[in-house]
């Protein structure tokens, strides 16, 4: 009755000869006579641009992805490497956006999540997992958890079950524990098929350092970044072999017990000194350039390095500088990867023609670039040509603006801006490669 009485109150007063007092003006003015500020405009939050996620948010998603990759993708070459020919960043972006928008309503869980993962291509699942791993605070494991594990392992005289014993005691939540175990479970499964997918256990365990521990820019350039990654790679390799040891008994190949490891991983554990150590790597030549402006692409950086005068005893660098265009010294695969890096850092659309989970790549292009760049989807210019001018896609604009050749029509920087009517929600990444190294 309260709703109807409020609705028909003014009409009743009019019917009784009374005059209905307008209330809108009274509500818009405070007691001191000031007008209240209008409510803020709603802002569109893009889940893809999130910098951090909580373990509880993604634990079930990561476990489902792990199960699907173990079921369908263990023989896929170089599964976890970036910029694979069949990868499609736009499909992973769409999946993340849909997952978090539905996750708020607790809809994409359980059987429904399993069904979605079954219908998603393995390369997209791989991208989704790497997106989640890299946004966990401290990384998948974190340095604090690793140090607690290492101390516990030493106190237990390097017990074979140290991983299973001390990792759950070293992390703050059950969700984080499950993520860590699933992380190394997937690494072990991929390494067991290393002969077909090209990712052996030693190589893969060091590559996984990118996600196991947070990579922080300390402002010391390439040397600092490489040292940080090297420490993370050593620690991740230690954890990887600790995980394998925890799945196998003390005897070799399970003569005194049943081993949960395939023969290939049993041999790997037997042949690897524990904790694992690695011999010094082959020396390389490093060229350090102090410049006023950052090179926009790796190709521009290589061409700038060609102009240096190198010592006669640096044969590799002399050979490098003798190329008319140093890009010609790259292999086809290296050139392809550097093209993809350049394209990603310029916020252009994916160069992949075949989409794995997203039917129309132009929609993804529109989400990133706005209305003004839909005509450049098929751009595939060759960066190796000297003196060849081309129209490179520019980075995302920070505000709408008008072009000179489109009859003055305004353009929209991105889909998030279109919804929130604010500035750009994403900014273009800028490649900064401070050094060039060549193998002796």
C-alpha cells in the first residue's frame, strides 16, 4: 500500500481541492542553498586491463585450463611460448572479459565453466593461463613462499616429499596452494612430451620463472632484468625438480614403490643433480647504446646498432655490420616473432589471419583502435625492406579527435571509451630494448 499511496497522493490532493507542491526543486537544493553535484558518470571497467587478480577468483579457472591442456595439447609445439603462429590474443581477451563479467554473478562456474573450456582452443587456454599467472601478487609462487620452502627442505635433510610437505605451509591460502600444484603439474605433463612439443624439463622449468615469480623493473636496464629473471629461473627449476621428486619413491623407476612419473621424467630426475645446477652459458657480445630517443621497434634498434664501429677482433659484430640491412641476418622465425612484438607494442590488431575462437577479427580491431582503423586489417608489410615507407598503425589515442580526410567525423579511441565517455582506457605499449647481443 505504501507504493500506491505515494503514487496517487498528489492526485488525491487535487481531487480534494488541494494543490500538489512540486518536490523536485526542494530535493535539488541543500539546506544551505547549494546545489548538489551530479552523480559521477558510470565508468566501464575492462577486465583485460586488470593489473592484479586474487587466487580465489581464478583457481577454478586455472584448474580447468590445466585439465584441458593435459587432455588436448601436450603434443602441440612450443605451447607456452608467446607469439605462436596459431595464437589469437583477441580470443583470449574476449574470454577474460566474459569470464569476469559473468563471474560477478557466479554464473561461470562448475559444469558451465567446464563446457566453456571444452569449446575453447588450446592456444587460447594457454594465453588465458599466462594472463592469470602474471597477475597474481608476487607471481604463482612468490619469493616469500620459496624461501620458506627452501629453509624447510634444508631442515628436513632434503627429504623427497619436501615439496608436498612445505609448500602448503608456505602460502597464505588453500587457493594459492592449489594453483601452485596445478602449475607444476602442467609443467611436468608438458615436459613428459618434450620430444614432440620441443619443451624439455630443464628448458621449461627455467622458462616458467617468468610466471612463478613477479618480474619487477628495478630501473637497471637489461642487466638488472636479466639478473632478476635468472634468479627466478633457478628458483623455479629447483621447485620443479622438487615437485618431481615428491611424486617418485627413493628407488629408481619405482623398484621399491610405485612412481607417479612417466619413464621420461624418471630418467630426467635420475640424470639431474639436485638441487639442479647449470653450467655457464656460452658468452655473448653485448652492445650498449645511450640514446636520446627509444627505438620504436626491434628492427629500428638493429639498424641503429649497425652504424657503430666495432673492433676487428669482434668477428660476429663485424659480420653483423657488413649487412646492408641487419634484418637480413635474422631467421624467418626470428623476424616473424619480432614483427609480432612490434605489432603488439603498437597496439595494432593481431596479424594472425585465422582466428581460433573469435569469428571476426575486425571486432577486436575496433575494440582496440576505434572506428578509424578498420581498413588496415590486412596490413602485412615487410619490415626488412630498406627505405620502404609504409603507414604504420599508430598507438591508441588518449582522446577523441578529428581526422583531416574523413569529412571531419569524430573518432572513438576504444570500446571502453565509447561506453564510459572518458579518455582512453588503454595506452599503447612502447618497446624499450636497451641492448643488442650476438652469439660469438
